[in-house]
């Protein structure tokens, strides 16, 4: 999704009097925050690669 895609969706939602939301828990949720803390605390050493799925 691009910034323009987001702006288009917001404009469309406002035109139809509906609310537009998102799911920040995908990156702010407990599981990923725990992973981040483990990385920051050095539990696995220095990461050399990573992968993500969207």
C-alpha cells in the first residue's frame, strides 16, 4: 500500500461516513515486542539476516 492508496481510502471512507482503522498490534503486539527485547538484550548474538512475511 502506498501513501496515496491510504489517502484514497481515507477520502472514500469520509465520503461514505464510515470509519477507517488499522491493526498496529501486528508490530506493537506482545509477540514481536518480546522478540525485539530478546534481540536488544543479546540473547541470540548479533543478527546477520532476517526475513518477514506480509
